């Protein structure tokens, strides 16, 4: 430390102040560079803020000494929220995965069935192309100019990285004359192996830390606050899909990609158009064989129905298209040693055994944990005393083979018994919760008499582990997605008493700033925090005070309610008020509300019961009320289906349909804004009945619901 650094500001002479301002300018610039350039800060936010505060205080005392390169005048130096968000004009979806040849055959068969595409229609063309292991990026061009580049984010909104994308050579800044007015190109940013190796060498040479794989290097490079740094990173881009287009240059997938190549985009040379499952699999195996020589990472092959009119008819199921699938390469495997077995407690109290592993690299990623699923799996024996499928007797000290497939948590595949230490003890699964000490039990299924595979903590509200996991779920990406509240921070805030600015239940997040204002210990003064980071967190929380109803429902963490089901519920009820009132009514299984809930297509009885049970609990209602005092769920409107005569209507299809498969009829109705129900009730607006319709038709007639034929349905919707 320089000798001026410890002198209080009010005691500095002018000479010393000058020296100190120079020192601070250099030091702050050094930390900025580490923070922004290398994603690798050396000091805490609090220490960083202290440097800036000292700089500001000296400048206030000696205004004539403010330097041209002072951190207080340099723009963009403070670690503020990094990037703005862009709402994608059309959601960026993901792909369903298949791992086997049979799975691919099933995919093609399902597509044919959905479309009723029988052999008379001839071959069904499907393209095959490598699945690039990078980051997807959507490029929006208006009148031929690149206007925004956005990362996928949660699929609906993603980070705006336009300035950085502009530095990537493969991304045209201007498109040739004559392209449609609005063009949204989607593709993958990635880093070639040679470029990755050279970059890492450079990072190590500069005293930095190397990236663990090209994908991480791509992410670290694209999410740079300074475009000059992105520019110095060797990023590349393949165009393989599109979002909004004001017009289409072709009517097939292949034709679209050829048009993109004509506009100056790099497209993958291995893309092929196939006419049979055999051809698709041949392309898959060729690509897999050539994988090591490609020069960049791929993790499978993507198949897409070629004709765009068929793609449109096939549409989407929740987050993935029915017209495409990813055929993933087999998971990577490796051997390692189990150092310990821990039991983790999930948000619903489920106890999961987790193997703590000797670190091992599998497919470029360092793996330290693998799930052991449940008690029977670790024992390798089921409740009936028989060995269970896939289950292994896994002990601490064992050498195990693990596999990692995509983003899923690594699994233990096998135990090498020849290497088992003589003293290895079988794992004793706890019968009490390791977090709160409550009994942990396996519930009996009243129907089958069998014990649930999962042992659950009965601690409920008193269990800190469940509470923390619920909070982590609440702030997670597809729920409230609060920037700056990571799992680590949830743990941090949970340990702080409520009145001192702790977070113990979701509503506390939204009163955090108020509590902090009253608390003697301020967040900005806590270890690892500073003025800027505290301010950023409060701003990120405030930005989440309005939230889509489906995300709100998902965030509550009701058992069995994943993202897809939350959407179904939000769509069915439209508003929180309608939803919560209906769930209270549905406690009575003889009520119309219970029937309506079960009637929502895709909602089964177990889920219906779980939702009703959630609302039946006083403490859940209280927690929701506390939350609703702070946040507003945004009503979910029926999907905009301009001019559709069936928008918002509840439709039931019954009997056999002649022109459409049942699945396509349902998808079509939903695309037009209708809700499709499985049975007829007073709430049904329309029944489309084909030959052979029975009890549903009768019920519709009894209730006076409109009944039409399939042909009239087509006339009605004008398709
Ligand atoms: S098509 C509607 N084609 O894989 C689906 N995706 O798991 C549009 N990806 O988010 C995607 N290579 O980031 C498509 N040739 C390819 C791809 C590809 C990589 C990524 C993409 C997507 C993810 C889905």
C-alpha cells in the first residue's frame, strides 16, 4: 500500500491528494479491467466501492485536482447491471432430445401420424444438420440493417448483446438489397478448437485463468461489457433458423438456409435433405464419425421437417416444435471414486442421495457430484428385496463409472466391484432429515400399497433446507428470475435475522429494501457487498414486481406444477383471483370447480389434488397473500388469434375425425386461441363430433351445447 493510502481524506495535503488520486485512478482501472475483461475480480464489491468513495471524497475536497482519467468521469466504469433485455418477437424455443435410432424412427412416425401423411403423399422430406454446442443468438435486421442481437435468455426475453455481436465477422451488419423488411436470423455463436486453444494460451500468458471449454469461452466472450474485448475473441456464427420474417424467401427449411447463405450468413455445409429414416441415420452416423475432425464442438444432429407449411401445421408443444428433434450423441462417460455420499433435501422435502466424487473431466466439464436418485437405487435393492433396474449397491470408496448427458445432472452407471476397498460400508440412508431432524418417511400409495421411492422430510415449515430450496426455486430463471439473487445469495440472506434484512420466505425479498433501511447493519456494509451491488440488487427486485401469471404460479413451487402445467393453469383461469377462488371451491370434489380443473387438457388427478391441497393449507394462503401485497401477477389473456371465431372458447372433439388427426385438431384449435377440454360440461362452448361420437355427444345435447361436424369446423375457422 502506498504511504498516502492510509491518510484520512481530511488530513491530506494538496500534494498527497494529487498522488492519492493518481494511485486510485490506476488501481480502480486495474479492478475494472479484471471485473469486465476477465470476469475475475480480485477484491470484493465492498472494497471496490470503498476505493471509489475515497476517490469521490478527495475530489470533493480538492475539485481542482480532478483528473481527466478519473474513475468518476469515465463512462461505464461502475459495475452496473450489464445488459438490457430484449423481448423476442417470436419465442426462442428448445428442442426435444432423442438418444436412439428407434427414437428417431418414432419421431418421423409421430409426425406422419399427426399430419396423416400416408404413403400416398410420397416421401416426407426431413433435413439433418449438426447440433452446434455454443450459445444461440437471434439477429434482427430491419430494412437490411442489424438492429439487435439478443441471447436466448428464458426464451421470451434475452440479453441485448448487439454491440458485441457487431464485432463477430460471421455476422453481417448489412444485408443485400431486396431482403424482406424484417429478418430475424437465429443461429449459434461458437468457438473453434484452435481459436479456443490460442485464447487460453493468451489468457494464461496474461496471468489469467483459462476457460474450461469452448462453450464457456464463448459465453464469457459474448457477455462482455466492453465490445472491444469481444472483438478480440475469435467468435464464429452458424445461421440455422429464423424468428420473425416479414416475408419468406423459400417454402422449405433447406431453401431458407440457402437463402441465408446467399445473404452472407455462414451456414453449415453438412446439412442434408433426406427422404427416409435410414437416410437420416446415415447422416447422423457420418457426422458422428467425422466429429473429432470438425474443429468445433457439436453434441448431436438436428432433424427438421423440410416443408414450411407442414412445420406450421405441426406447431409446438410447450417449449419445443413438433417438427424438429435433436438426436444427441451418446453421453460421455468416465471413471472416478466416490469420496462421500450426502443427502440433500429438496423444496418438497424429498431426500436425494448425492455422490461427492473425486473431480473428473467428462466431455470438457469438471464433474464433482452425481445423483444417486433414491434410497433403493443406492442399495441396489427394491422394497420387495429384488435387485432394482439400474440400481447399484454404491458405497463410499467405490470406483464408479459416471455419465454426463447434456445439461442433466451426472449419473452413476456402474460400480467396479473389483476395486471396492475391503472396509467399504453400505450407505445407511437417514430416516431423519439431515437439515431439521424431523422424521423422514416413505409414503404409502393407498392404491398400490407400495412405498413411494422417495423418502421425504416431514418438517414442512420448520425445515430450513426446504425453505431455502423453495426460495431458490422462487428466484430461478423460469420463475421470478431475479438478477443478483443466486443460490449462494439465497443461502446468505437466509442466515440473516428477518429484522436485519434477511430473507426467510418469498415476500421478504420484496420488503428487503425497507428492512435494510431500518436495520442497524446495512447490506452495503456486509461482507462481499458494497453500495453499488446493494443498489443493483434492490433495482433488480423492483423490476420483478409485475410478473406473468404462469411464472407466478410456477414460482410458488406447488408439487407437480412445472412450467408447462403452470402455463396450462394460467391459461385456463386467466387471473390469480379466478385461479385461487376456483382452487378453494375445488376442495369439494363434488363441485363444478373440481370437475373444471380435471377437465383442463393436460391436468391429471394427482396434479389437481396437489394444487387444491396447496390452497387448502392456511400457511400457503398466508404466504401467497404476503407476496401479493408486494407483487402483481399479470393476467393471462387468451392467445391473440386475430379475428378467430373460436378464440377464448372451450372446445371438445369427439368421435373420429376424417380430415385431421385428433392431435392436429387440438393443436389447431389452440393455435386459434381456443381451449380444448377432454370432457363436456356447462363450460363447453362447442363440440366437434365425428362419426362414432357417443356419451360426450349425448351430454352436449342434454346441456344444450352447440354441436358441429368436422366440415363445419373447417368452415368456421376458415382453414
Ligand atoms: S434449431 C425451434 N438447429 O440447440 C428450434 N438448434 O436444444 C430452433 N442448436 O436453443 C433451434 N445447433 O441453441 C437448431 N442446427 C441447429 C442447432 C440448434 C444448435 C441449439 C440451439 C437451441 C438448442 C435446442
